[in-house]
C-alpha cells in the first residue's frame, strides 16, 4: 500500500469525526467541509511512519484549521444582517440515540458555544464532547497543558451558566413539536400559548437575503401572535417533521423547495426556543443526511 493509499484510508475512516469536530467549532457545514479539505492537504504530506495515533493527529490538524477559520468568521458575523443561527444539518437517526452528541450539536447548545472566545470553544469542545486529554488539546491550540486546564475551567463555568436546562429526550421534543404543529395548523392561539414557555425566544435568520425577523421576539403571547399571523402562509406550503441537529424539527417547503427550517428547543415539556433558518445559503446541505460521530 502506498503512502497516499494509507493516508486516504485513515482520512476516510475518521472523516465523519473530523467533520463533527469542525462543525461544532464553526456551526457551519460549508466551513466544516472547507476545513476537511485543508486537513486533507496537510495530512497527505505527513510521514505516516512518524505518527502513532492517526485519529489524534487528524483531529489536531482539523482543530487548528477550524480555530483559524473561527477567528475569521467572528469578524464576518459582526456585519451579519439580523440574528445569526448555526447552519442546520439533516442528521441520521443514530445521532439522536447518542444523547450527549445530540445535545452538543443542538441549536440551543451551539448558540451557547457562540458566546465563548475561539480558544475557549475549541478547548471545551475537544475536552467535553470528544474527551481529548489536556496534552493533546494543548498541541491543537498551541498552549501548555496547564494553560489548557485553566481555559477549560473558564469555559465549563461559562457554559454551565448558560447551557439549556437538562437533557430532553427526542420523544419529549417530538411530542411538543406535534402539539405545536397542531396548534399552528388550526390557528389555535391559546393552544400555541399553552405549549410555549413563558420566556420563549423566537430567532429568525434570513442573512439579509430573505425576509426574517430583525431581532429576537421574547414571551409566549408575542411569539404566539407572531406564529398565528403566519398560519395563512404556512397553509400554502407543506410541513414535514424531520430530524435536524439530532432533534425533531419542521421543514417548510413551497413547490418542493425548502423555505424554512424551524428547530424547537424544549424544556420541561414547553417550547423554550424556536430557531427559524431561512438564509438559502444555510439550507443547501439539507439534500442528504449528515453523519456525525464522536
């Protein structure tokens, strides 16, 4: 087997893992794919006889490339029109079965990760989601193991204060989603209010390309009124329950074209967050399932 064949075999074996690492750091499938390309170009030049652990080495390369890109994306997001939401992924059923993985790629959690500094996010994801040891993380982020421990402590405290309360099963989310769909289909305003948490937040991402709410809408009655106004338009399209980022979600289509992906975040049986992605550039990856793994 040639060196290139060995490199290809190792890269393909860990591709889904590398994509998952990059996506959790970036919240963008398109950028994660670019990171994979950059990782491959560097990996194919490595002398594999000097590499003991292919998985760890590949994760290190991908993490470095994603971290560089994350810093660049942060500057781009400063000029983004309206609220920014992660790019939704049509995920395979096995993602939901891994509760910790599904939680880590959920819209709600990815938005929490957005509040971390780039290095904090990288350290948190590599340690808490993928279980890398501090020495390995240190090589990925160019810090000492002791510095990484301190960063990890700060990041954990930051996330703990903001992360969604508890882990909700996919079945609980699906039940809330079906109740939400019934209320929307019937235009039942009180039914909508009943299924929404008092402090529910609605975020819409159109990227300045298509119409979307310019700022968050907060509160059950305000969100219910907003959704009730949209009932007539929803009736003109088709709503499909599917799995996005490891959680049940709704896809709205008009003439078979995806118009909006709405992901629900559920806490204590109530919908605490609605994340509606309409930016066409973020819906391009919804043609096929994405396989995520730890």
